[in-house]
């Protein structure tokens, strides 16, 4: 469950994964993925009014997340203000002025977070420095070497000034985490054992959080 306030201190004009309270004074918004604990305030009349009343204020997210918003009756009114981004393609966006600051450009790159369809990390680069916001993410050992935006043109690792990291499973009792492939294989084995008991033994998959169930559907036994 996310407890992030939404504010990035290096870039006070933006808000990430929170759309209420003091975040209603921001002039650029970012949504890492379409899970309710990261969407607080997103469907409120106050947030929609803020977007409608301020020219150039948009919500940035992955294209899959944008489709989820379009498919939701609650969030469909936001559609004119949603700006989908392409994975690993740096984009310079203009941050409209606020009381203390003039308009300026911010380079934003979205990186797959491996959490659910459309989930991304945000790499922000601007006058406040280089900031990586992970949101909910899941990557394996060695994956970082394959993430282009985290490297310079000479392939050296890019320096990050600040890291905003999700710590849901940062606990002393969780020392190891199975790979997605291992989890999918274990689930397939469990399903097969259950179905083998007879025709009256059925399986119902309840996936309200849209989290990783597609890895099981794509398991090599069924692909």
C-alpha cells in the first residue's frame, strides 16, 4: 500500500501517484500504474477542475495505463489531459509556471517496472538534478545492465542524485524473492494437481489488481 505524498522535492512543481491536497497546486502529474493506492484523488472533481482551469497541465503515464483510464467510467473525463509516453524514449515536457517558478523544461523517461501491465518507473532530469522514482517495481538481478536510460552514451552508469523507491517488501524476513517464471511454474503445477482430481474440480482466477497473472497464461506449457 503506497503512502507516498506525491511530492518530489527536487521538482516541486510536479506530483507523482497522488492527486489530492497540496498536490492540487502542481502543474504536471505522473501516474506510474493503475492501482488504486497510487491513484488517490485522481477521480475527484477537484482534480478535474484543476486540469480544466489551468492551460498546459497534463497527466503523463504509459500508453497501457492510459487505456485503463479510458476504459474506466470514473477516469474517462481525464482523457483530454492524458499524455501517454513511450517506453525508454526521453521526452522534454514543459512544466507550466507556478507562483514561485517560471515555466521550464523537464526531461522524462519511463522505464518498465515489471509490476503490472503499464507499470513504469520515472527518470526525471532537469535543473533539480537526476531523480529516479520507482513506484511499485520488480526487476531481477542483472536487469539494470539492460536498461538503456540508466546508462550514458558511453555505456557508463548514469549518476542518480535522488532515488524514490517503493519499499513494500523491504523487511528482514524477506531475504529472497522468487523469479516470475518460478512463481508461474509453481502456480501451473498447483492448477494441474487440482484439475487432475476430476471434472468437478475447477479453477477460478480472481485478478482484481491486474498483477502478473499474464505470466502464468504465457507459461511454456500453454504457449
